[in-house]
């Protein structure tokens, strides 16, 4: 009776549920470290009324040329932050997600293969694959515009309408928001060549559009550098070995929950395409469309982060291919509604994230257990923002935002846009070899060092036991080591301070989940993390005390029991300190 009422009230209920699933995945805590330097850049642009063309943020590359393509996105998130705090940056992801879903809906309707229940059922596996990239990063622009570009080309091949000319201003936006703007040129070239192959003549419209797309890249603060940049960004997939999201299918790091689902998804898509070709039935999709699917699939095999593109672009094809199932699915539409409702509950209650082992959590928050909030606050309190600090690759971006304007980085997440491959390689030598760090310190004369807790273990131990440096702050995310004579060897590992959530972010999170509550830091059991850290730096007695406290609350934890056994062995062999 209830489902019948829903169906009478709104036949588009399955589509609305699919949209709510998308929004639930977008409304998550901000934990992408990239976003902090991008926010800092956006604020710098608003303050200086210009786009930086040289590096203003590092003391190692200050003044060197910097081609910053994402400046448009950075200004947008700086505006959002001014209105409602950085946790609301994900609202930009929400807007892009809604536009993306509307485009997919219109595209499927154009092929006369749209069905709300099939849209919902296809949305679920699609969202399961792409959810890890719905993180507020500027690539959301590329996800949306790649779908819009292909949709407009497919639409024009059928209707010959004038909407195709929207590609030119959209390309201008793209090349000022994200470095993957070269995909717009690739899509235009594929459709130009596909038209020639099929018709044995060039399309004057597509030729002009392709040339205009190239010309559009010149409308940028660094116009003369952009055409080559479009090529270099694809080359970076092979050159940049320092970012795990760029690993290829040949790397063990490529294989995880999302990539396995992606391989199954794209294999099904390929199988259905082969069946269609063999049947020789008329297809609502052009030769160019299949060329784009093939090209983006190759890109996704070259870099893990690209798996989103072929999945989104294959969506309309799956809608069409599964059309014969419509009559079979129709009597069971309520089962799709139920499945969508259960999936939504799993997302907003964090059950889904826990099930797949993700660190994401529902709710617009900046959690101090994901960002070096405590380390930055400590440095700000002691007035260290203007002093020379060695911060690692992951912590530096948040410090750049929080300790502005004085703080400058040694290295940060702008990657090869600023720092050379040789500099990266030297950084990893320094961060993993205490001797190399000592030589660098003699040259740079750092006052403080900030290290992410879960990386650079050898350097952590070196700095903790060093006669010049002392650990002055420690929490689950990062440690601060300073050159000081005033410090304590006592246990200083503590809970991080809370990052205050804006009222708007809280209200929006509450709307989509009435039971939502911000992260409760009082429930954070940090004894296990503290025990691991002290064991890592050789403070065996402190480690034992923290681990035993942890075991009193978690007696069945085998990892903690194993660590206690290791500690007992060390105590039997050496006198710990």
C-alpha cells in the first residue's frame, strides 16, 4: 500500500532516490590534503586580485614559474569557505553532482531508453565505484564536462541543433578549473576522426569546433603554456611516480575494492558492446562514442584515479542495453526502491564506509583525526608560523593554510607543477634517511619538523632521540619536533583539538540524516596509536603503558597482544627507557 502511494505520488521516485544516494556520497568529511593548498591559493588570489605565475608558497622554489590551472576552482572554494568554513567545500561537489545526474538523465531520455527504475539500479554500482573520488577535488569539473562534451556531440549527430556550440565556452571554463582540460580536446578529435571514417569526408562543423577548442585554451592567465600542458598532463601519468592514485593496472597498489568493481563493470560493458555489434542492430550511439569509451578505458588502466571517466560515460549505454529487462523489472520496481533506501541508510549511517574499510565518513566536517589540526594549532600558539619548518609531503598543505601568511613549505602537494622529479627523489631520501636529513638541516637550519605519524618511521625515531630536537607535540595525525632545551620526556600523546563546524554545514548534514551527530572526540581511543608511536621511537615503557590501557578496553585485539609480547622480549634483553 505504501509503495503504491509512492508510485502514484511521483513516478520519478527511483531517480530521486538515486540522486539522494549521490548527494549522500558527496556530503562527507573533508580529508583530502590537496584541498588545503588549493584553498590557500584561492584566498591568495582574492587578496592579491591576480593569479600567481610564480611560486609564492615554498622556500625551496619561491619565485620559480608555476602554471596553476585550477585557479578558478580555488577561487570558488575560497568564496565558499568565507561564507561557511572549509568543511562546506564539499557543497561544490554537491552542485557538480546534481548537474552531472541531470545530464545523464537527459542523455538517457534522448535515446528513448530512460527508465527511473533502471536508472536507479545502474546508479548503485556506478556510485559504488566512483564514490572514492567524490571528495571535493577539482577533478569533479572534469567528470561533469567529459560527460557533457560527449552528450552534446551525440545530441548533435541526431538533432543537428545549436547546443554543440556550448562546447567552446565550456572548454574555456575547463582549462581554468582543472588540468584534465585536455580531455575536451581529445573528445573533440575523436568525434572529428570518427565522422571522417564513417562519412569519408570532413565535417566542417566538427573541424571548426576542434580548432576552437584548441583556441579556447589560450583564454587563461598563462595562455602560451596551456597547449603544451594539455599534452604534458597525459605524460605525467608515466612520470609522476610519487602519487599512488596515478598507479597503473600493473601495480599491486591499483587493486582494491573500487578497481575490482570497475573491472567487472567495464567487462560487462564490453560484453554488451560486442553483443550489439554482432546483432547488427541499429545503435543510438555513434562510432565516436565507442571511441571515447575505449580511450577513457585505456586512461583508467594507466592511472587508478581515471576509472571514474569510462564508468560515467558508459552509463547511457547500459541504460539502453538493459532496456529489454524493463518489462521484467516493472512488477518489482518497489524492490529497487527498497534497495535504494537501504543503501542510502548504509551511507549516511557510515555502515557502508565501515564495510569497505574507507576512512570517509558522512557529514560536512573537518575532523582533527584526518588533518594535522593539532600540530598546526600548537605551532600557531607558539608563534612559529614565520620560522623555517620542515614539514612532510602530506602535512604541509594544511599548515600552509592554517599558518598563513608567514609559513612556507619545503615541499607540498602541488607535485610536479612546482617541484621537479629530482627534488622529489631527494625529498624521499631526506625523509627516510636520518643522515641525509641531518645534512639538509645543517644547510637549512630548521627550527621545527612536522611529520605525519604513519610515515617516515626512521626519521621519527631519529628526531625523538636526537640531542638537539625534542618531541613537543604528538597526536594521532602528526608530531612536532623542535629545537629546544625545554621539553619533557613524559607521555605527551594526546587527543587532537576539535575543528569547529559551521552551523550551515551541521544543518545540511542533519537534513540528509536527522540522526547525524558530529564526531565525538571523547570517544576516540588513542591508546593504541600512542602505544604504536612510542614503540616506534623506542620508548618501550611508555608504549607498554598505553597498550595495556588499550587492552583493558579491547582484550581480544590480537595485534595489541602481539605488540605486548614484543615489548616483553625487548624488556628481557635490554633496559628500556
